[in-house]
């Protein structure tokens, strides 16, 4: 398997948008915050101190995720998506493993994520990698988010 994680380049912005819109539209409703981040990810994620990474599998962009900077020590892990054609071959787990290792190397203290209890597979993987459920913020940014998890690094 020719798998690698590659950093954001503007040429991949469309993949970031499309991969995320695909799963959000399939299971939920695209919300204003989604549109903001997905339509201008360079401005709202990269230029504010965040990062976006992609899973490249045999030359194709098969998945992605973002780190959204909350402060110098805490980042939100968000907008993780895997192309349906590549699901079932552990690309999401490889991305999550990369994410955790990257965050540790950067010296961050904590990763947080918001998800939905409807996403059983994702929640299983997050728990497998040590994320723990914590009380969700009353002003959560997404209607679909009914669970918040965090990982101390």
C-alpha cells in the first residue's frame, strides 16, 4: 500500500471541501460554520495557525483532517473525512495516529474534537486512541455535535 500523509497545498483545497461535504450531506446538514471553513480553509484554518493534512493512497487523495488552533497549547481536531472508496482500509486510523504524533511533536497539551453519537465508527476509533468524553460546551458550534472528546498529550 502506497500511503502517505501530506500537508496542505492550495491545490488540495477542493479535496478538503468535497470530502467533508460528502459525509456531512449524507448524514447531517451543512451548517454555516462548515461552509466558512470548507470554502476558505486557507484563510480560516491555515492562516489562523492551524494545519490541514491529507491521506494520499496510491496517488489519490483518500482522506483529510484539520487542526484548528484554539490557543498555543490546544487544538481542535476537525473536518476528518475519508473517501467512501477508501473506507475499511484503516486510513482514518492512520490519519489519527499521524495527528496525535504531530501534536506531540509540536508540544501541544491537548486535542479536542466535536462529533455526533450517530457516528459509531468514528467514536470507536477516537476511544481506541485514548480520547475521553468530556462535557460539551453549551454553545457548541454545530447542531450535529452532541459529544465532545479530548486527549491529553
